[in-house]
C-alpha cells in the first residue's frame, strides 16, 4: 500500500476529550473517529488491526473445536422474555420498536438467541459436545461511555456458547475455552491472567475473567507473581485430551478481581514478595451457568437411555474491539503506539525521503513489491511531507520496522533499518534490509 | 472438518413459509435460521458462503484502489438532519431512542456518515481521488420482508463512496467501480448485466443496476442478447488507465430495468431475435450524485488555485448477503444447491460409507488431511447416517466434488469421485481421486 492512496488522517494534537492513552493514540493515529457518544467508525488503520485481532481470536476458537455462526445484531424481545431477562436487563439494553410496533432490541449478548437455534437444531446426545461462536457487533447503552473503544456502546465481541449433556462434560468445554483464551491473548502479545470472577447478569457458579495489567485498568486485581510467567499451552495442544492439568496449574495460585478478593486468604496463601496488586483490564470473561437458559427455554436432547436431558451450558466472551485499546495501553511510549507484529496494521514502513526522485522512488517500489511478494504487510510513505513529519507519523502509528530510503543513500546503495521496539538503527544495502526485516517479522509472527 | 463436529441442521422437508427456491434451499441446507421477520442467523454452512462472497467483493474493491473502513451500525439522527434525509427517508429507517433520549437509527446506508468522516479528514485536492468502502450490516424496515435473505430487514452490504474534485474525475471513479463490479460478479459465477437505472432515494443523475437473470427476479428487465456474453475485464486491468472503452462497450447496447424501459427505443435499437426480456435480480447498484451530500454537509477541499471546492461524490452498493440467495436462484437443480467452486462452503466432501470401520476411516482421514494440506476446503461425513441420506445431504448442500469411500472399495484400493455439476461418476484409486479433485478445483477457482 502507498500512503497517498491510503486514508490516514493523523492528528498532531491530542484531542481534549480523550482521557486515557489508548483513546488519545487511536484518535491521533487516525484509527477511529467518533460518530456518536461511545460509537466509533473504524478508519483503515484501525480496521486493519481490528481484523487481525479478530482473525487470531477466530483461529484459536477453531483450534479448540468451536464452530462459527453469525447471529443478527437485532433480536426479538420475545426471546428474552422466554429466559426472563427482558425486564431484568435494565437500561443497558437498547430497546427498539419497529414499524409494526414489535419489540426488538440490539443484542448486548446472545445466550437466548443461540439457545433458540440449538434447541431446534440438535435432538440427540450423539451431537454433543458442541460449541458455537459468533463475532458480531453488540450494543450496551452505557450511561457514561468513555475511554474510546475500551468502554464504547457499540463494540465487537466474540461470544461462544457450549452445550453439553453433563456437568462433567461442560467442565471440559469450559477448560477448552480457558486454554484457547490463554493462547489467544498470548498470540496478541498480551499476558492475560485468569482470575476467579463474579458472574454478574449472565449468571452461573463458575467464572473467570482474563485480565491484563495496566495502569489505566478499570479495577483493582490481586494475584500471585508466578502467574505473570505462567506457561502458555502450545499450538499442538490436543483439545480432546483432559485439559484439567493446564487449568489446575493456572488456577491453583491466588488471583482475584476486586469483587472476589479475600484479603485474608491473599495474605495467607501468597508470600509477601509474591503479592501483586495492580490495576487490570478485562479482555475476556468465561462462564459456566448450567441450565440457567436451557431450562426455561426448553433446550433438551434425547440422552443415551432415551430420556430427555436439559443441556448444561457455558458462555465465553472476548472483547475484540476493546482489545485494540487494551494492546495499546500495554504497549506504547512517548512517540506513540508499539504494535506487536501479529496485530500491526502494517509490519514494515518504507519511508521515501524524496518522493518524486526517480532513483529513490524505484528503490521504494522495488522494496514494496518484494516485501509484498514475501507476504509482508507494507506501507510506503510516498507523500511530500518533510522527513521529520514522516518519522513522527510512523512512530505514532507504531509500525514495527521502518526502512528509510533517501537519495544520498540510494547513490551508495544504502538504506536505514529502524526497529520501533528499542529504536535500533542500522545502515545496510536494500537487499540486506529486505532479508533482515522478512526474517525478523517471520520470527515475531509466531509468538506462541 | 468432520461433519460430527460441525453444526449442520438440515431439514428433510421444505418449510411452508419459504416461497422461492433459494429461501427453501437455504433453510433446508441448514444455512440460515430466521430469528424474527426478515432477520436471520447465519449457521456455519451459510456463514462460510457469506464469508467467501465477502472476501471476493473485498478483493475486487482493493484491486480497484478502494480502501476499507468500517462504520458503525448505529448512526446519529443529527447526521441525517444535516443532509435533510432524516424526515424524508420514511418508515424503512429503523429509528431508535437511547436512554438519554437521543435520536439514533440503524443505518440503512451511509452517505452521511462517510461524508462526515471525509470532510474532517481530507483538506486538499492532493489527497484525491479517494474511494472508501465499508462491509457492514444494514437495516431497512421493509413493510413485507420476504424471500429469505433476498429481501431481509437486516442485511450485509458493501457500500463504497468516492470523492473527487471534478465531475470528470468522478466519472473515472464511477468507471473503476463499474469495472470492479463486472469482475466481482463474474468471480462469483454470476453473469450480471449493468442496466441504466433510476436513482431513487439516493439521488443523482447517473446510475446503473447490475442485474442477474432469474425466473424469480423481482422485476422485469430488457436488454440486448449480446450483453449475456459481454467480455469481463481481466485481472490485470490497470485501474489507473482510462476505463471508458470498457464502460462504453457495456453501455452501448440497450439494457434497462422496468422503471427506465422505453419500449419504442428497445424495438428500434435491438433486432427482434436479440431482444431479451426476462425477470432480473439486482445484485449491485452504483450512483453518481455530484454534490447532493457534500454541499449541504460542507465537504470541501482546497483546490489547486487555493479556492475551496465542494466534492463530487458517488456511491456503490453490493448486497453481500442477498448474493447468497441470488447465486442459489441462478444455480440449483431438483437435488439442491450447485455452488460455483469460488463460493462453495466446502469444495470437496469425503463420504465415509461405514464410519467406524478402521480401514475406511483411515482412507477418509488420509484424504481429509491431504486435501487440507493442498489448501482445499474439505468436509468428511463421518456420521452414522445411511448411505442414501448422506448422498442426499451432499446434493442438497451443493458441494462441488464428492469422494465416496466404502469398505469394499477400500479393499480393492478404489473410491468413487462424483461431480455435483453434471453428476459424472468415476471409480479410481484414492491417490488419483486426490490429484483429480485438486486439479479440478484449482482450475475452477480462477474463473476470471
């Protein structure tokens, strides 16, 4: 991609309305634009990151055996009356009346919708276990939307729903998502810690939030320091094996959100030098809630003995759009965003210091074409901006590697390669620069 | 993918509520499930097709130089008041009031939203031309939703918006989308004919609908027979060249929708044996409307002479979810759907006639793994259903190639390969079957 053909409306000044760094940087980097309170358009740079995160989330859901569906944004109120949540959900639910005076709503979550699909589609225990997931825009009418995409009203969520015949099987489904989440966040360059959590309006008796530590976190969290270094299950983990050992290893040490925190237990179980108390951002939340929805909604299958069995369910959420902000909160400096390679909107920026100079243009075009042929996501800055502005923009938008091409260097067959992390610069031939960044990026893409 | 892990709730009987064949087949094949009038969930099989169509649409937008953004589903009413369309749009607009009593709406289209983004992000003629596109769920509160996804209320639309300094440049932008659409529909296995069309509530003075012919089409269309064989611009078309010759070739012969039809001209310009009058389905619609939105909304840039210039705009829609139905209308038989390879949910089905038989299972697993390694989308039917049911399901869901593996054949190192189109069957060694389907599919993937 060439910058002059792209759409990158960067801002030189920090917008006043943005309170936290991720919101400020996303606005400044031209990633998003507010369209109404808590509602954002994703501009090309932001959308590229969002899509990469979405694809990693999808990939790990598939690996864990979940199957993708897509439910509509608009749901019928009648469905929610079946579970009894329509009145209970409160003002966060965006309620809508259509031209025929039917009650609709913009889905804040989809337990009812998926249960209704499942009860009609599955009749026998032989079709279990199943886990269906959905990556779709949700709406929660927050009374005070803030922090950009971190607490927006319209947001992209991955929500998965498991259906099992027994509690024991449901626990195995829960463990598969637990492991999938450890892998998902690690692949996004995040260290997320599962913490025992309150179940809130979803209900149920077993729940974990996946929390990343960041100064701007919305709540206080407490955990054992060892969890900051916990082992991430490998890509060849067999999801049909018993995953209890992995979950046990992660849950045997103290970790709790504010709501579930027990100060006495924390002191008793965790040595003083291993006690971490910090601010945390929730990036995922998983629930086991048994028959809370299947019972009132009649989601049953025929069991092995011919008797009808009400299914055991769980649900598993990842805030896909929120993750864009969360990653920035965890990875930035004074110059701007520092994208982990797997979610970087572009992996390499080629900075043309003299656009219009034939020899310089030719080197940039050649690098562009060869990087693209190597499967690298590349952005060439072919604009007429001054060099300082170009450097500042690439720092701001956080591209992991820059190759700086100027007319003088071109004469001596030299370009400069700069890494966003650490800021190392090295001068080398274009050929060597190409080989170097391709190698570095291929290495960095496989984080887990 | 193995069928026992997938979610494919096929129906043996045709649901009474479905009037047209695509709606019937999508319900029977377990592709969609209605959740409210005109609102559908996409089950795994349907979602796979939807995603493949979306990706082809995206790919051709990118090729034509358009840049992807994502606007929210919920828009502010104030935006629509700026253009004057808020009151004018009528009851098809789903109007919403949030908890703070602010007027919102579920976007039926996004001319206002994109104009507001553009006017803030672009200041100079040097940043033009630009074309931004968006693939997002839209809502139109049809008084009588029907025909499944063909006339639903919530639907997935690709909408692109071009911004140019002059009418002449805007015409070139229009031509780029015209050519992109010819390629898009051809890649989907469709023969779409551009027809002069009415502009409706979008406005403007130049507009074409892209129409495919099908008995169940919603309106009557008229065209010269030669257009059924018009040349599709090749993949190496340079979108920076003058594309007038391509557009002229396609628009020089008579083609009009009902609204624009002129019976006298049709008779005069088209020889009797070349007159086609048929039912048509609209799959795309493009508009040039000049300053209709940019003028009231103040979308201007500084021109070369320093004066502010109001931009010339066009918009370009493709009904992505509607296309799933349109392709089925164009490609089915009594047995079910016949997917063109580029949009098939799976390209090959491996039918295990005796799941549980060790040797048969092993051949199926080997075919699965090797097809997957060759980049082929494969579904193995490893269920316990009887053979007849398995064949009927694969016919119904329209997988282009089947490899039938039974215990007898395995003993003599034979499987049967069957093509969905034409129904040709051939017995050969598994090795040969693998090579054959991989070759056929790779050939069929590149339609244009």
